[in-house]
């Protein structure tokens, strides 16, 4: 089998659609004879598996890309998992490319439809981009310049080897890149990743934190 992570970028257009009530019910019923009904639950009208396929763990290497691709693909094809959890910087940006390639394979080769699968991502962190070999500092500098200096270095906070920002410009940029990496038109859910644990300590008081949190939702 030929496996190329960049294949997820080669499609002519993004995969359209999003998880729907009808689609997620269709997924749950497809293998009803094999999968116990208790495996699924109702989430705001969507029928989602209680099992969620996570993509955060593992080194940012091609070998782990392939392992993750196989694991997520078979999880969905099992009929018991239609919720995929990923993040903008998971495995130094590589996981979302894997999710995009998995979804492309499922849709084009196995007849799974986009409306059957719920995909969430997480925004806020910035980290080394192992796919494009781009340092975090360079990503921040490009973002500052492209924003016309509407965002500044003080909007980015240290978190170990990573950076974190709740600025709307940064969050909008990471969400845009998540959609591009997965090559989808719509994300079912975008989480602001660990805002209190990560950035509250930089704030003078709770009111300042709440103001930043409110601003984060502007975009």
C-alpha cells in the first residue's frame, strides 16, 4: 500500500458537510446487529459513539502517521466509533493531516458519508510544525506581520516548549489551518484548549481572564 500523508492535500476540493442527526443515526444503525445500542448516546440530537478516537499521542514520525491512520480508519469502519478528536498542534501538526486522509479514504473507498462522522479540534496552542518544518517563533512572526500588527508578541504566552494565545486573530488562524489540513469545509466542534489551566496564571484577576475568554469568541 502506498501511504503519503500529503495525499490529504491533493484533493481538488474540501469534503463538504458536517455531522447531522440523520447521518449519525445512519452510522449507528448500519452495524446494529454487531454493536450494542448502549455504545451510542444522544448529544444535542446527534447519535455519537461513547468511544472517541483520539489522535494526540505518539511521536511526529511517518511510522506513527501510518499507525494512527490504520487505527482511526478501522475504528470508524468497525461501526462503533463515529467521533474523532484531534487538535491543531497534535503531534506537532501532523495528526490533522492524518484525520483528513482517513476521512478521504472512508468517503471515497468505503462509502462512509461526512454527515455520519463528528470531528472536533482544539485551538489555542502553537507548536513546531513538523509537517512543514516551521518553528513556532516563525509562525508567530508571520501571524503578527500578516495581521498588520493587530496582534503582538505579548498576546502569546509560554507553556513549556509551546506557546498559547486566546487572541481571536490567532484562534481564527489556527481554525483555518485545521480545516485546510483535514481538507474539510466544516468542523463540527472547535474547543478552546485548556484556557484556565494554561493562561489564567498570566492574568491579574478573574475579571481579566473572563474578559480575555469573552474576546476569544469574537471571531
